[in-house]
C-alpha cells in the first residue's frame, strides 16, 4: 500500500548562512538530520512521499523555512512542507504577508501553530491551557488562509480542543489540521474529557487530524512497545468521529528516534483491528491526496 508520511522533520548543519536559533533537537540527538537522510530512511521504509514540518530551531524569521524549501527543491517529487512564521508582528498586515510568502510555493501546504507551547520566537514550555491561537490579532491570518486555500496546522493538547472547535466554527472556509491527535498523554484517556472534545470538533468538516507521534503518546500511557496498543482506542474513536477520509498517518520522525525506528512509527497501523483495508488506505495516502492533491 502506498505510504505518504504526513509529518516528518529535517534540518541542516548549524552554519553561518542558516544558523540554529536554539538547540532544539530530538531526545539524545546530535547534529543534523538532512533531507538526504530523510529520503534514505523513506526508501528503506517504503515511503513514497513525506511532509517536512519546519523545526523551531530556525526561529520564525524570513529564513525560518529556507531549509525546508531547499529540501523540497532537491526532491520535488518526494517532499512537501509546512512552515513557521511570526504570528504577532508589530503590524498585523505583516502576518498576512508572511503567510502568503511562506505558502507561496506550491508544495508548501500551510503554516504550523504550536498551540500547546508558550508563544515566543522559539516555542517555550508546554502550556495546556494557553489560548494564543484565539487572539483577535490572528483574524487576518485565519481568514487569509481560507482565501489562499492553505491549511493551518494546529498542535494542541487535549485541554485546548475547545479552542480548535471555536476556530473551526469561526473560520469554516479555512482548513485546520490537528497535529498528533492533540498529543495524548498521562492526563488523557480515549473515552474521557477533555480528549473526547474531538467528537464535537469532528462536526466541523474543515478539520482533519494527523494520527502521528504515536510512540511518544504510547509511552506516556505506560507502554512504548510496538505496536503501541495504548493508542489504538484513540485511533478507533477518531475513526468513528471523523471517518477515515479526514485522518492522515504521520511518523514525527526523527523526533521518535529515542523510542523506535522510522518504519515502526508507521507500520503499527497494520495491527489495529478496527481499521479496514479501506481505512488504512485513507490514512496512508488517500486523505492526503484528496486534501492536498
């Protein structure tokens, strides 16, 4: 079955031309993970295409997405991108311009909001109740994204899903993609609030969900062994609420390297008994192709 990995990362060496703004690397990681490294890992794992989500180590400035752009240009038939930007410049019009600049490349799919982290030039500590994504100053960004037919990729914790629901209703023309299933952890359960707020979020057909970063969530639930069974009930509920047509599979590699290898970040999907072959096809590639094709 064709595999499109909806969530990866890649970055180059720390150089004078493209300096790292912070030492934000995966656990126990040292140095670069280049687009060449990613494509080699994709080939070994049988992954046809991947999305590089710009890492915060490059900041939010005009060149924050330069390495992602270069990666796409080096592999135009294999790689896509999601960018970062400054959401709160002194002049709100500059945020609109930044959105247009970042998503101007046909293989840049949108911009990411680290809702679960304190806002800053470099995303800060986890903040489960932070509400900066609902700031009125972002209205121009949310509306312009809908006009451009580009997506806003939101990375919330479960406690922030009510904000996602509010935004989905406020901006129905804007596509919202929730990263990492809202990052299930030791504070959540698949059949309890606040994570079950996803059921209400699913009523908005402009919202999609990445089933990604699964090994990390499984570890938080107490069992990080493949095939990450503590996460399966979360996936089953998302399937019921969203249908397979709004779910996408992602690895979050190499951020998962401390937990497992690249292939294992994706192959677990074959073990979920509640997923039919059709469901797996949508998660593995069809939803991505329908949304971004």
